[in-house]
C-alpha cells in the first residue's frame, strides 16, 4: 500500500475531527502555561482547511498538504499557524507532484516537516515545544522506513507512537521557548499543548491509513 | 521612491497606532499595518501580512517590524513566500521605537539596509546612551581621525527633542557619511534623543566618508537655525 490523495484528504479530515474533539482539552493544557487559545485556534484552522479542501479538491497528496499549510498560516492566528504551516509546506515540497508516497518518501517528508518547525521556531529538543513530539516522530519514521519489512502504515504508527511519548515527556520540562518560557520553573508539571496537538495530528495520519 | 514599511502585530490597534505615531514624523513614507487576524481577533495572519507586502511593493523594498512570537514567524513565512524575498527585510527591533526610527530613516531617503539598521540601532541606545554604530566608531579611533568636525550650540528652547532628532537622523541617514554627535550615531534618532541635550548644550559632530562635509554643514545649519523652532 502507498499513500495517495485520498489518504491525505482523510488525514486532514481526521485532524479536523481530532481538533474539534480535543478543543477543550487543548485549551485547558494551554491555560496554565500559555494564552489558552491553542484548542480554539487549531479547531478553527482545521475547519478552514476542510472548507478549502471542499472548494478546491487537491489532486496529489502534496497539493493537499500545501493547501493546508497556507490555510493554517492564515487562519490559526497563534504561533501554531506559522509552525504547522511551515511543517505542512515542507512536507508538501518533499512529496512534490507524486501521486503516491512510499515509506521512504513519507519518512523524508516527516523529517522535512520537523526541520521546518525547527527553522521557524528556533526551538531545540527539550525546550518543551512541539519539537519534542516531532523530533522523536521523524527519527522513528526514518528507522521504520529503513526496516526491510517497513510499509507506510508501520512508518505512520512509529511516528505517532513516538510523538505521543514525546508529548508526555514534556510534562516535567521547564519551557525555554514560546509564551510558556515567560513562566520559567512554573511551566514544569504541564504538558506542552503544541506537542499534544502534534501527537493528535500524527495519530490521525494512522487512522486515515488504517 | 522610498523604502516602505509593514507593521505586524498581534493586535490591530497596536499596528494601526504605531503607524499613526510614526506617520507624524514621516508623512511621506508608505506604512501598512497588518495587525490581528482576518476576523479581527488577537493573533497574526499570513494572508494579512502578504496582502500588506503586496500593497507595499513597488518602492525601494520593504522593512517589516514585528511584535512577539508568532508575528515574527508569520512575517518570516510571508517573506519566504513573497514574489521577491530579497526586497523584504525583517528588522529585529522593538516595534514602536524601531518603527519610528525606520520611518524617519526612510523619510530621509535611506536605502533598504540603512532603514533596517536604523530600526535595529534602537536596541543599543539603552542606559549607555550609545548605539552599536557609535561603539564601532569609538573602536576606530586608532584609525584615521574624522575628516570633518564641528561644535554647535543648541539655541532652540526645547533642545534635541524628538522632532529635531528626526530631522538630523533622517537627513544623515540618506548621506554617504558616518557621523557621530557627542559620540552617538547621528543617523539614529533614538540615540540622539538619549543625549538629552537641552538648550545651550554643545554638540560635537564628527564626520567620515565622501559626504562628510555636507553632513557637517547639514547638522550645523539645522542647529544654528534652531531647527526652525523658537
């Protein structure tokens, strides 16, 4: 099995569902260490993505991701907009015009997405940001793609599981980037909302391929 | 033609207000505010910033001033996606002070890099009263001395306040000369204001470069005319 545009559209649709379902949870994660708008922003952003996908149905996975990137950057409002926008844009560029994506192409795109987030946000691993979900996810995806038995589903599952573990691991960290860093030590003991929403996005990618 | 400015803030009111403030000192500079989201909330929007960059295109380039966090990232994304990314520079400067300094420099005809530098020079004009540019000039004291120097007494009642500082900095930023006034960068409006030079104060002007003589005469002329003020 390879990933095609139907998968991409299903993925983005499931992202929108996940953001709507977890809107309140993300807001609550963001309240003590941010400006409590992450859930609302992500929900609004992906609802706008759904509208765009309906308006101009994409023909390739890359086109679907590019549309998503531009929409998130325009509609999310908070820092997640340009960060996720850049991630989707870099992944779209990695996919190119391909009609189908194989395990190696998928891993390359996830690494490109992670690199985009790092370039845009200038955060490193351990700063208590979405990088803490994306870096383990990109690395796990690469390892799974390199495995001879690896298929796209295995790569997606590896990425989602690593992102979820990475998000949980932000709980004890002290934030060094973003709004939470203004709180210093008081940011410890809370999950980073961006890492949490990143895990939701990568989990949705599994659901879309299953 | 001049360099144009785009202001990206989380708040529409901050962006509009900053432009309004800077326009008082730089009435001819095109400044476009891109504050808030497209639906009027707090936040930043790529769509809004890209449309501002479009509106500001056609001059001698665009310098973008931003406030915190996502404003910087949205501006960077917009720069990446712009038709000609090299015509768009992001200034790493405090929004309001940086914008005023950039606007004054642009009004004076400074080029793209000089406008960005004028905004960023604001950072260095803290307690020491010296901008990074002037510390470079201090470092070069071992080299050849200034080509032209002069001392002028401030005769206007209010001394070196905002408007005179804007006139001096604006004019100097368009000249091909490095000028220090009492040790600070003469092309930096905020640095000049930190001199807190009142009526009767003496301004010691040193100038280097091809336009050094013209720059000295320019400053001297303004000061001796009391900047056209009582």
